[in-house]
C-alpha cells in the first residue's frame, strides 16, 4: 500500500468516525426533544384531569389554572414538537401552508397563556382585596364565561394580525424559514396588546398581592402573640399557608416573565439590528418551555397537585365516588 492509499484510508476512517459522532448527537437531540414534549403534554394533562375530576377543585381560581393548563398542553402537543424539529434540522423542512398553520397556532396559544396568567393575577387580587365581595360575585360559571371570551377575542385578534401581515420571510440558505414579519404599525399594536398591557397587569397586581399578603401575615402574627389559643394556632397555620402560596405565586410569575421577556426584547432589537435566526429560534423555544415548567412548579409547591397525581397514576380516579375525595 503506497502513501496515497494510506492517506485515503486514514481520511475515510476519520470521516466515518465523524459521521457516527454526528449521528449520535442527532439522535440524542431528538431524544431530548421527545422528553420535553412528553413532560409538557403529560404534566399539563395531569393538571387538566385533576381539576376536571375532583369536585373540591372546582373553584374560580382553578378554572383559570385549567385554562392555562389547556393552552400549555396544546403548546406541548402542537407547537413544541415542530419548533424543536426546526431547531435540530437548522431550517424549516415543511411547506408554506404548514408554516402558516404553525405561526397561527403558536401565536394564538402563546398570547392565550399570557392572558391566562394576567387573569389569574386579577383573580388573586380581587380575592385578597375584597374576599366577601369576591365570594358573592365571582363564581365558576362567571370565570368560565370570562375564559371563553378571552380565548375568542385572542383568536379573532390573531386571525386579524396574520390576515393583514401575510409576508413570510424566506432565506436562501434553507428551503425556507417560518417567520411572520409585521409592519411598524402592527408591531407596535402587537407589542402593546400582547406584551405591555398584560405584563403590566401581572406585575402591578402581583405587587399589590404581595403587599396584601404581608399585611395579612402581620395581622395574624399579632393575633398569635396576644392570644395563644387553639384559634391562634389555626391562624398561624393559615399564615404559613399564605406565605407558601405567595412564594409559589412569585416563582410562577418570575419564571413566566423570564421566559417571555427575551422574545420581546429580540423582537424590538430585530427592527433596529440584524438578529440571527438561530438566536431568535432559541428565545422562541424559551417562550414555549414555560409551558413545560409550569407543571413542575405545581408539583413542587402545591400539595393538592401531588396528591391528585398520585390518585391519577394509581388509577383510583376510576373508583366509585372518587371525584368526592378531598385533595386539599
């Protein structure tokens, strides 16, 4: 074997090793993507089953949590798989019609999740600021109507945005990238309606909620100091419960804002500077991953969710009168 043949053999071996390495990474990426999709779908499905099945969870606040779980479940089932395939393949491998459907679905479900969190903020503020009025005026049916109107309004808005901005950006480097380019007016409208308004509501009302929780905790602490009775012990437990709920609430909001802020910052920067497609895809995936994180937060900080998951996974929900089981 001469020198040329030896070099060719070494080159072939190196190329074969590189090809196997790339294939292994490729498979690993798809396994990770499948795990994310499975966690998102199953986690939110458990929340949906829990709230729908157990009658004790049929409260106005939980109807909003159910609406958020439904939107997160649909994100996990319809949006995240396509987005992760797009990222792994480094380009859009589907046709134009599928791109339009994907954008419509992702924009609609993302905006619905944002407004669900905003509605939860309004609900919590009303419940803490005026609990007696809240109990009398806010019911499960009222919240269901509000949620239905919210979904219908956002669906109509997204149809309008995409109808008046039917300009999809295609790149030469791939068969095509799937982006909707808004003009300056619609960019401003979308920024105000989908981000500034709901996020302002969330930040302001949750700030007020924490102020109210601290006032309640102070009042309960004073009661505990002046009267060391069984009643004061119960109120102390209530204070601890409020603190824990406030902590969980703060984590949900902080994670939500951390996931949503980079997308809108990139959207604003994209108008003034050239933003790389890969970077924009990453912030989009971060927005979608909020739907994956929410069930994990519930599992870590809400005992009722952990109990419901145990009952669901052990198939006890199929027993007679299982819907009457106390989970809180």
